[in-house]
């Protein structure tokens, strides 16, 4: 699975069930293999999130504006992406999507190697497929390697899926996924009152491409991994939960993480302020579950991202 900055150029929407808060396990299909959710609106309005949002403006939104003439800073409130075994991928952004932006996205799609206009119960959607090997292709999402279906039929949302069946199903439900009775999903979904970014992956469902990837000494012994970034009293709180293949492995991974933190704290290259925060990193093990929690000043996070 590969994401570039320009993933956002593909498609825009947000699922109505996710629009009023953070992503939850009940908002994902039970067989999801990965997910990503970013709440730009929360970032803009929170003390800790604003510096992170400013970084996105410089490093991501500016590139999109330059390459496609689309100003995501003014139009995007949330982005959600996930993929499920039986139904494929969904990518979405919710926001005040202008007609100009829709026209530009449609014009970009019309220039693909394959393009088609389709109908479902009176609603229009489109199919586009480009050359995956084109060096000028800036969108690299494996789940869409066979093309993408997208629509502007939902108000303030543009929905894209990797399969026609998923698109038609989502149109039938007006963008809503079936609500599961249990809030517990196959994938771990970490939540917080002011969640900014959430992501998770099921390692055994992701193809190992070699060249590192899941052959990492830590991740090769991992079944699931979830990460959340949130605003906690003005600090950027980062929480990671990892499900190891067995309890003994979770204990071993905890020892590795504690050792890496200790080494970093004593590094001459480590910023003293970051080293001080690392002292407060909590590493806990509960059975096969490894949890890592820390809180950082937003400025320290931005410095790390720029490096």
C-alpha cells in the first residue's frame, strides 16, 4: 500500500456516519484491512492541531494547489479512506466542495487512458483508469490499480470506490455504511475527544513486497497496528497500539521500544525538549497488546516532520 501527497487529488467526500466526529470501529466494514481518517476541521480549531494543519498547508495543500489548482485549505474538512476484503477501497473528503473543483477533477479524470460516464438509478458516476507505470502519475494507491469509480452525486461530498458494486451500494445508502450492532471491529480503532488523525492496518492482509516492508523485525511479528494523533490539553498526544502474534512477542517488542527510547534520550543529536518528553513515554503490555503513549509540544512534532 503506497500513498503519495497527491492521493487527495483522486477523490473527495466523507461518509455521513463519520462527519460529526472521529472514526469508530462501527464505522468500518468488519473485514477492513486498513483505514485512515484525518479531521482538518478539528486541526484548524485546536491549539495543538493548528501547527500540524499549517504544516499540511505548506507540504501538501500547496502542492495540490500548484499542480491542480484546487485549494483544499478552503474546501476540505475531513478525509477518510479504508479498504475491505470483500468490497475494496473507499476514499473520501467532506467539505464545501466548489463546482470549480469538481469541474477540474472531472477534467483531470477525462484525460486518463480510460474514462466512462455511468448511471445508477438516475445518479451519475464516473470511471477512470490511468497508466500505473506513467512516471508523471502522482497518485499511487494499490487499491485503485484497476481504476477508480467516483461521483459528485452527494451534497458537499465526492465519493470514490475501487469497485462498481461498492459505488452503487454507497449511492443506494446515500453514502452510509451498514451500522454494525457491535462497536467492536476486526481492526483496532483508537479514539479520543479531540482526535486529529487515526490510522490502522491488519498486517497479515497486506502484501509483503520485500525491500523492508513487513519484514521489519518489529512489524513481521505484528497482526495489527493502530495509531492516533490527538489534541490533549494543548499537547499533541500520540498513541500506538500493536497486537503481536503472541504475548511473549508483545513483551519482547516492549523491551525493544523501551531500549530505543533510552538510546534516543542519550543521543547527542536529540533535542533536549524532545528527550524530556520521551521520559514520559508510557509503554504497557496487556497479553498480546502493546500500547505506547506520549505527549509532545506541537512545535517539536513539526520539527520532526520537517527533518
